């Protein structure tokens, strides 16, 4: 699809289907594909699975998942990952797809990621929600070169910060949680926000006020205006306060917790037909207008489409069966059920003797 020259290949992963997006719908898509005997892999821009549910509302309640009266975004992601685990699906996180092109002669795809990972497959399923989530950065060029060393966007990659002066940039619950986690170990913790009011739940606000009273954290209102560097990197962050005056904050590390911004990136630039930043699909197969590319979840559009997780699960199941018909028609056969199919149970690692002892076995 993209025709620009590519860099030398670093390593390759071969599979039947590549799923782009490791949110709830992407994880369930991988489960359905593996259940049907199709090899697949999942790639996601975030450094962990769960997508928007795990990153933006990990502790917020979800009440409309079938059969589960209540769960959180993070809990749903954990449950889907546990369900997927027996199928041994490779997960590639912390990388975005930068190139996607199809070889029409062989009907195969080559995709490359931001980490130089190469994927070769026969079909692609885009389960990227509204796009690959990228962190909103502080608009200071000097900080870009310090990412991964003194500037961090995710808790997964944090180094040891004991005894360090830490600035947390953001004003919502994720920023508050990051600041509170360092209260007793960092030399100082400054929560930097553009104004002196925060957006948080009652519980998070109470925890923050208690930490303020203990004197181990502080809130500074203002915007970063300059990064001051020494021989070994960042030493201070200059702040412009709402009054217009400036002040320097001692700073060994910056934790940027300003939310995420979705971008379609190579998917928007690689020849896929978009309608208002969404992919039109055939609802019988969830194929897009690009041969070999399918899509499910919030990224798709069709008449009466609803942006609900449960709708994405339905789309993933339909898409998996369509891919089985397209890639391995000899294996399609009659519809099988996990309650009775020895083959499906074998793929899930269900022990037959354990099944026979189950009180629910008819």
C-alpha cells in the first residue's frame, strides 16, 4: 500500500492474521481467530494491552458487559488476556505500525513498526479503536531528546526515582496517582497543572488533600516554558505561572500524564478508504474496501453502528469466521461450540477428565 522505500529488515514475524490494536475488541478478535485455528499476532502502540479501557479508565466501572454485572476497564482487559493465554498469541506492545503494503501477486502483506519489527501475513484486522494512542507531549523540543531517560509517559517504563526531584505534568486521576505513588520515596514531588484545580473522583481528591497536608507533595499552577540542562541532562523546569511570572522547579525526571491522543498514522496514509476517520466495512465479513484488510470496533462505520464494546465483540466473531472461510476454507466446516467440540476445547487446553467431573456437564 505504501510505496516509499523501506529500511533494512531487523526481524520478521510470520502469521496468518495480524491484529492491530490490543484493546478489548482486539484481544477478543485474537481469541476468536486462535479458537478457529488461525495463527495471529497482536500489535499495539501502548506498552501494555488493554487499549483505551486500561489506559484511560482502568478503575472506572463498566456495567454493560454480558454476564458481568460490574467490572473495571483494567479488570476487563485482564480477564480477556487470561482468556487468550491458552492460545499462545504473540503480543507486540509499545510499537506503532508505520508501513503497510500488500503484494497483490502473492496476496500477502508486509507491515513494519516503529521498532523495526516486520510482520508478514495473509490478512490484517484493524481493531485500533479511534487510532493508535500516543501520549500528549510537553511542547519543549529539549525534552524530546530526553524521552526514556528523564521524561516518561507510562508507569511501565519508570526507572528508580528514589531521592529524585520529580515533576508530574497533568491534572487528572492518572497524574494524581503517579504523584502519590512517589510521595514517600522521591526527594520532592510537584504536580504541575495549567490551573490550580484538578479533575478527579472524590476518593482521589481526598487522597491528594491528605498528601498535601503531610507536606510531601505540592501543586504548582503554570505551563512549562523552558527546560534547563546541565552536563548530565535536565536539572530544572522553568514554569510560567498564570500571573505571567516565572519560576524554576528542580527536576530530575518528568512524568507526563496529560492524556493520550489517537492517531491513525500509516493506516490513514496507506490507501485505506476512510469516511470521517472511520473504515466502512461489509457487515457480513467486516472486510474493508482494501483486499485482505478487515476492521472491527470503534474504527469501523456502517449503518446503525454503535460504539459499544459488546458490538465490537460481535464484529470480532463475525470477522474471525469470515477469515477462516477466506484463508482456510477446507477447515471451515459446520459451526462448532466450545461446550461440545473436543477440538475447540483442546485448543483452549481444557482437560477432558476435568470436564467430565464438572457438575454442569450434561
